[in-house]
């Protein structure tokens, strides 16, 4: 399973998009990726994060990543802005709306 190091989350979309339309992605250095173009240590941005189980996440393209070390700047931001952040479950996605 590929591992992401020095990672942070990032929102992708237009600055004019409402927050609920922004796409949550992962940015960081990938190691152990099956695709040759993603050599060890390469900085990448994933497609949309669609599933999270602890420190393992799945993207819209079907890639599965294990989260290694977090980017130190992102960690400081989280500590300041998200006091209840849990390193064991570090990424939270939006729940899809439920049909009534």
C-alpha cells in the first residue's frame, strides 16, 4: 500500500464555489506507489478523498494510501484551529446527504 509522508489536506475548487462543493484531497510525498510516474518521494495531489478508515484513505480514482508523518506546518495549524483533532483518525470527510 502506498504511504503518504509530509501530508496535508487541501481543498480543490474555484474560489467562487460554495464550501460544500469544494473537493477534499491529500497533498504530500508518496512512497511505494505502483505507478512508475509516482517515484518515491514525489510530491502529489490525490483525487477526491472518498473513504477514510483511521489512517488509511481511499480516493475517487481507487488509490488507497496509508498516512505517515503529517506536514509540520499543517500539524501546527491543526493544533491551533482544531483542538479536538485526533491523530489516529486525522482526516474527516463530509457525510453525503441522506435521501428522505
